[in-house]
C-alpha cells in the first residue's frame, strides 16, 4: 500500500499519485502560491483518493470565508464515499466539524490522529493553524513539543515542525527556544516563510527592530512563489519601521508590498482575512501616530461591506469595523454589528467568542472612531481578559490594546489607562516606554 513521505498509509491509486500527494503537502507546508494547482493535478491523476478530496475542503476552510463552506461540505461528502482508511476518515470528520462551525471539535480530532500517527503532518499543520486562530497557543505548543519528539531531521517536513515549534514557543513566551527552532528551519530552507515569520515575531517581541528589518530584507530573495503570507511578512517589516517612527517606509511597504494592487506575484488587495487584518491594523496605527493615510481605507471598507454576515474569522471583524467606521459608513457599521450580535446568540464555542470578545472589540472600534471614547473603554474593558480567544498573535492583538489605551487617555479615564499599561508591561518583554503606541501614556502616568 502506498504511503505518504512520512510513512502514513494512503488510500490512493498509485505510487505516482502518492508522490503528487506529497507535492501538495509540501506546497501547503511551505505556503506556496501554486498549492491549489498542485492539488488540482493530484485530483486529475487520482480522483478516487479520499484524503486528496478531503484536502480540497480543508484548504477551502483555510480561507475563513463562509462562501466556501458549501465547497468544504461537498468535498467531505465526496471523500466519505471513497472508502477512506480510519486515519483518513478522521480527517474527513475533522473537516465536517470545522465546516459545521465546531473548530474546537476538529482540534480534538486532529489531536486524536496525532496520538496514533504522530508524523501525520497534515493533521499537525491544520491543528497548528486552527489552534492559533482560536487563541489556543498552549495547545499549539503541546502538539509542537510532541511532534519534536517523533521527528528527525531526515524526515520530509521536519523544517515545518521546527517552524511551528518556533511560532508556538514564541506565542507562549519562550523566545530563546523559539528563535533557535526558527533559525534552524530557515537554515534548512531560507524560503520557509513560516519559519521566517516565527523568527520575525521573536524579534518583534524583543524589540530588536533593526535586526528584524535586516533579517526580513535578507530573506526576501528566497520568497519567490510564496502566497499571501509574504504580505504578512512585509506587514511585520512595517511593524519594525513604525516602532522607529519611520512612517514613510511604512506607507511605502503598505503601497508596494502588502497592499499593492499591481503585485506581479499575488493579488495583493484581496479580502482574505490576513490581508484585511494587515492593512486595517496598520492604517489604524499610522493614524494614531498622526500620519495621514489618504483614501486607503476606502477599498478596505468596500471589501468589509461585501462580507457583512460572515463571522467565521472572529479576529477579522473588528478590522472590518475599523474600515467601515473610518469611512463613515454608518449603516454598514450597524449591519456588521447586527450580524455579529445575531451570530453570537448561538450556543457554540464560536458564538461565545463572538459574544465575549468580537462584539466588544467591534463596538469599541466604532465608538473610538466616533469620538465616544468612554463608551469604547466601557465596551472593551470586560473583554480584555478574553480577547486572546479571537486568535491572532500578540503583535496583532496589540492594536486592540492600543485602541483601549487611546480611548482611555482621550476620555480622561486614567485608572483604565494605567490598567492597560500595567497589562502590557506585565505581558510584553519590551517596556511600554520603548513602544511607540504606549510611550506617551507611560510617560504621562505613573502605573
Ligand atoms: Fe505574524
């Protein structure tokens, strides 16, 4: 029976198809732009492989786009009918759970697969991704630690295990070990975008800004053929520059690298969740520093408006609200709020995240833009302790912390501003005085 490159049994027609399967997995692990094309070739070669069919659905789910849910459901149905082995059937069950609105159940299924098949890189990588977007960094790290025990350098995919170990460690605050794993993966493959991303996070969290700029600039020649993650890497580059008050550089990166409509490589103004987050959070940070951003909010607001009602990506929702509020689209903002309120009424874990974290963040983003600062503080204060559940890294969640701090300062609510400063001082290795979004408040207040 054919196996994948990591030795897991595959229900697949031929050795040739099994190698095509590995090629798809490699594209997925390395954030290659052509991963979808690779999958199409595999499905043409062998339409009867259950896991290949399931992958079409799993990859659709990666976009956090409710318009793709029917495609994911159809892929699961097709895969189920093809006689999967038990491991493949578990993947299909995870797809069903995820597409059915229960990503936490999918996480449990992938953990079950990994307990039995610790070198199932597809389960490992999907778990890493989904746990991250549920704010479950401890579970990310747990699986990464387990994978490290079961992998060796000669197994294909080891670089990706190291890359995930890097990012999970970084999000859990273990910066030394994170950097070690990330740099080892970059040494194995300088084009490993996820490993590069993990190292960039370490440098961001440790305030090593010049080093971060040099690291990403040196990596760029190896990124050709990457997907949208490249935009996010350029966003990280802009994060280093904004900390150094190099706003011209930030805008240049925005226009030419991560929000560039003429990008020859990837469509760079899509409404993919990560692209929206990159763009909205950077415009918001720039405006807070007094930098005029022109009409850049408009295309973002158009995309946000078109997606009202889609609440799959909880962390994207406040970013959409930032764009709608910045462009004065009152009725669209009201409709977005209403759609989140409606979705938050369910009794799923996702509904609870929408209710406890996404809704307060959306309300705060709108109130802040309208100058109703005390209202923004009141909305976001109860969510401060749970907003990590929206998903997103510490570097990304920072924009919500800044939103709270700015609102508190402008409303004259000093106790709330102090509370926020105390929070970031306790959780971030760089003191607020050395961070551009916090320094002014930190100098003004004793916290
Ligand atoms: Fe990041």
